C-alpha cells in the first residue's frame, strides 16, 4: 500500500478563498481514495510566519513539501491573497482543480 502524501493548506485570514480551497482539496483527495482528515492546515498570521513558511499568498497548497504551483523565484513572502492561473490562462484566487488533482496523483505515483 502506498503511503499517503503530506498535504498542507496554508492560509491567511485576510483572504476569503481558503475555505473554498479546502473544499476543493478535500474533494480531490476523496476522489483519489485519500483521507482529507490528513490535511495539515497552517494559518499564517505574521510576516515572520510568512517568511518561515515561504508563504507567498493565500491559499497555498503543498503536496509532499512542494507548492502545487511554485511561485516566481523572486516572489517575496507576504500576507496577501494569491493569484493562480487556470489552464485556460485566466487568473483566479484558487488553483485549477485539475492542478490540485495532478499534484496529488504525482505524489501517489512516487510513493
């Protein structure tokens, strides 16, 4: 049996999309037979937290320590809402659901 990947949801209270991101993540995990109760939720409160967590915006989803959409190299840690780009190029406050599922599938393939 493959080990479940480590899944983290990092969020900042000033950004309202973290609840929808969690629901999206739970749905993707359930669809792959993973227990969404294993999601590690980390609230980023201070600039020091953001720096320590390499947090470039809310919500951030990491699977096995890897951001599902790595930020630009020059991105600074910040208490801010994050911008993702959907597969069709549109900006969004949430990652594309297919991107979330793909990150989970890759982790399972490498477990």
